[in-house]
């Protein structure tokens, strides 16, 4: 029997200015191993990521966002 493990990470991301930006970030996140889903609210600059903590951690998700050209607002 396998067990489903999931964590949720919510971040504010700077640099998203249009639908193309948010689409590029969503594609990058959804294509990353360990990320189960992502939701982006462009107007609020909010990103919510559901992920498997065995396969990726919060630091890895932050790194992926930054590799895509955006910055995290702490």
C-alpha cells in the first residue's frame, strides 16, 4: 500500500507582469519533479505549490522559481 504525502508552499513572487510570465512560471513548476500542482494568482503575485517533500523541498522550489527569472518576496 502506498501513502500519498503532500505539502503546500505559498510564496509571493516578484517579476510577474503578465499572463505570459505566470504561464512560463507555471510550466516550469509543473514540469519539476516532485511538484504535484501549482496555482498562480497574477494580480496578487501569489504562487501556491503542492509538492512531495520526499522528492523536493521548499528550497528546491524557491530555486526553481529563481531559475525561471523571478524573485521571492520574503
